[in-house]
């Protein structure tokens, strides 16, 4: 068994931790959650490349884009916050 075969386990653990953090009511924990998700995306891409799981790689790029969007939207912009007030 190659060491890269074992990468799926830390990738899974980081994904679960990210999901737990994203569900937090704390803005700071949610921010960490998005970074953990991005780390998990990178880990899954490395594992997927090693295992020739190209659909998984494509999924991780799509999810990474959504995570970047989520991180960006996690902090309301001044103009959006003012318009809601």
C-alpha cells in the first residue's frame, strides 16, 4: 500500500471538522471552516490524482469555488450591511 492511499483518511477527517466549524454560529469558527474545507479540497485532489479519480478532482474544484464564495459572503460588505439597517 502506498502512503498516498492513506491520504483519504486525513482528507475525510479535515472535511468533517470543516463541516462542524461551518455550522457554528461564531463568525470566526465559520471562517476557519472555509479554510479547512479548502484544505480538504486540496487533500482530496491529491488523493484523487493518485487514484485516477478524475470526477472527484472535478468535484473538489467546484466545491473549492463554492467555499471561496462562502468565505467571501461570510463577511457582509459595508454597503450590504447599511442597506439592511
